[in-house]
């Protein structure tokens, strides 16, 4: 495994005295929308996060020059990295029951596994990964932790909106000669799609005209989101405005979403069978059925398959490259579903 650097933005509470978990499971004491920024270096061969490897940008109270704030320094360092290595950036919003360490470790797997490929024969180029980590409990307490995380996901919307607006303003300030000519993409997994919905709505409420196309590709993996979400403006109907394309990965055998549907009084889930009304989908939304790879990548729950499948890594890399849906390998089109289906798991 190669060495990777994973960036992060979080509205969790900092606990620098903790040698194992630098950010905890509660909100930043300065407010639910207060953000801290940083990065973590994973050495070659390392899969777990060590507290000493966490760098947090200084949080300067009262600083009015945005370029000198933690967020400004973070964005400028990311720009320099994208310019220097010529790589795109993937923003990752994790799901339910994930600690800060677990979120960054998932980000490291994405950074190592996903390659942006122009073709099946192309070895591809890596992506920079930025993790948006909201205060998911990171401890599986039946029923209670799900409801707690859902409320925390709802409350994290303003923090995600604030991060999006910081990015938008930063992009507007960049001089032409300083631009890297690379793309920023967005991936939300599971309840991270609900965080994304809340962030989208908070952005609209704060700045109605701010839904600019800041992202290239937007991907929803096993989204724990309502199946009518693209029909309603109070959900994700306007999501396509912020990206060139939206790809939804779903799996009818997803046991985590079955539990969310049947025992948590939620409507049918987008990540189980896709959208409720396919005829009403915006033309920018592409559906991908992952049942054939989910059973191999995550045989027990079939929910975290996006992070443990070579076929998924290949498909995600192809989508990030902007390859047209019909030109991506290992896919068949299923007319009855009006969706693409991944054919099989790929061997390494």
C-alpha cells in the first residue's frame, strides 16, 4: 500500500489530549456549524490512523483575512497539491456509525484504490481525498445510535453548507494563473446522503443563488435517503445543479437499508431500489445496480460494498474521468430498471 495524505473538514469536537481519537463524537463546542480543517498522513502499508499523524490547521479567533484562517490555508494547500500532482479531488461524506478515525481510514482506502481512468487499459491517476466528518456516534447501540446519528446528520447541514460556500468563494477568488485545471468531485455514502440533503437545503436557505456547478461528478453510494428525493425541492431535486452528473449506486439486497426502511419508519430507500419515479429523473442522473458485486464485497450486510470492491473502484474511477455511461466497462443496461448493472466483481 502506498503512502497517502487524506485531508479533512469536521464539525466534531477537538480533543487534542486524546492519544487515540483527536476528534470525538460530539459537535464543536463553538457551534454545530463551526469547522476545523487538517490532514492525516498514512505511511506506506498503514491502514489505521495514529493520533500523532493528525495535523490540524490553527484556528485563529477573530481573523478577518480569510487567506489566514484555517479554512483558507487548507484550501490553498489543497490547490497547490492539485496543481503539483495534477490530480482531481474527491470530497467524501461518510455515513452512520463511523468514528473520526474510521472516516479518515475509509478516505485512505479511497485514495489508494480509486484511479481516474480514461479507458479500461489505462492504469489511471490517483485522487486527493477530502473527508467531511460529521459527529456520527461510531458505536453501534441498536436503534438509539441510528436515531442519534440521524439527528446529528440533520444538524450538520449548516456545517456542510458553510464548507461549500467557503469552497465557492475560494474558487471565485483564484486568479486565472493560479488555477490547476483539475476537478473536484463529491461522494456521499449511506447517511452521508442525508447530510448532503441537509447541507444543500442550508445552502439554499443562506444563499439561494449559490448553487453553482462546483463539482464535476456527484456520487451517492448506498444512499440512506428517501426514494422520492429527486422529486422534491426540499430534498435533493436541485442536487444536479452543483455537478455535471449525479450517479446513484444501489443494491436491492442492502440489509442496512432494509432495516432503515422497515424498523425506523423511513420511506423506501434510494439506495435499495433507486428512485421511486424513474420517468421524472433529471437527465443528469445515472443509476447503477450493484447487486452482483455487493454480495462479494460485503457479504454480511451488503451496504459498504463501495469501499471493498475492485469493480466499484473501477466504476467510480471511470465516472470521475467523465467517461460516458455506455462506454464504461463491466456494465450492462437493464431496460426494465432503466439502470446500468455492474456485471461482476473484478479480480486483482
